[in-house]
C-alpha cells in the first residue's frame, strides 16, 4: 500500500470518528444546563472526547504518511459521514438537498486529491511557527469575542465553530511538523511543538462543544469542517512547500474544486432537516356562552361556560373537567 493511499484510508476512518463525536457533543449540548464549554459531569461528553481522541490519533498517523493538502481536505468528509450516522443514531434523516450537497463535497474533494502532487520537502523554521501561533491565537480570540457580542444562538455557534476550526487547522500544521521531525531516539525533542498542538487541540474541542449550544448540529459542524482544512491547507504550500500538479492551471483547478466542495457543504447544511417541534395549543383567554368546550393547554381537561346568575365565580372539578358558573 502506498503512503498516499494509507493516508487517505486513515483520514476516512478519522472522519467517521469525528462525526460520531460531533453527534454526541450536539446531544450533550442540547440537553445540558451546566457548563457550556466543558460539561465534565456528563459521561456522554467524555465518550465524545474519547472519539475525538481516536479521530485525532488517526489524523496524526495520516499526516505522517501523506501531505497536509490531502489529509486536511479529507476531513471535510466528517459532515458527509454525519448524515447517515445521525439518521442511524438519533433518527435525524436527511433529505435530497443534503445528499446532493454530500455528492458535491465528495466531487470537490476528489478533484483536490487528483491534483495533489505530494508532500513538500521543506519544514517551517522556528520563527515561522511562532508567528503562525501568534496569528492563530489572535484570530481565535477575535472570533471568541465576536461570538459573545452577538445574541443569536446560530450566529454565536458559527463564530465559535470558526474559532474551533482555526484552532484545529493550526494544530494539524504543528502535528505535521512534529510527525516529520520526531525521532525514536529523542522522543521529547519536539516538546514545544507537542505542547502547542495539544493546547490548540483542547481549545478547539472546548470551542466546538460550546458551538452546539442552541445552534443544532449542522451549522457548527459544517463550519468546523470547512474552516479546519481551509486554515491548514492555506498554510501547507507556504510553510511546507506543498503544491498541486500542472503548475498555475492546477492551482486554479484546485481552487475550483475547493469551491465545489464548499458549495456542497453549504447545500448539505441547508438540507439538514430541523427537528420537529410539537405544536402547543394556545390558552383559551375567554369562553363565551356559545363557545364549545375545548382542551386547555397540556391539561387534557374541558373548560365550558355554565349559565347562571350568581355574581361570584365558582369552579367545580368533576370527572376530569373544570366548569365555571357565574
């Protein structure tokens, strides 16, 4: 098996693990009234952390075998995998627009893969890495502040998910650098890189958990899925010397393929059905003598007007019904 094929297969399994983790995170956020960023007392959240850890480990191995410009775009398959998994695990089925979006995403990723030439031979210098960390932290802080300045839960979730995507994407850049330079003879020689990528990965995990609170699954997951590879793939050619086939024409074709994949993710997000909300009957504010009896809100009782001449209101409870006599 070629290293490129191994990296593709590992990335696919990693995407499945990340999709399962995202579904669990959204379910935890939907039913949690406690901490937004780290619901430590929820066992299901720890299960999501383990699934994310498995996905991250497979992602690290994939980066050791293949170029960043291949592994990161394949991470976009996370939301494609989430379609059937969400239907299977939580009964949330996708419609035709969502599946068409999934096909567009797959086609765009296939185009990127066919244009990838291979891994670069250059590794980023220490100064470049620290500049990258500073820029990434600044972007994450700005997105975090913007998320807390808005009121809409979906907008806030998208901003937090964007910050998480930036953190995950730059963590992948450091993962690639550490994987290239790691040596069994000196396992801790890259301890600064390990520390940075660990901090970025944890930050991304906490921000992604918060992004699901009130925003559902589709919008935050699609945002992380798009921002993550965009951030990392944009850095790959600049710092690692990675490139695409056919020179400038191949680069343009890769950008078109990326646009197709992004458009598919947008369609996929728009096609995700919202959970059905049961209708609640409005309360009856006044019942005249001619109104027929009807159910009160959530009580399963009938309220009916009873003719009479007494000035006081009298209420009787009889066989599950409430009657008023005036």
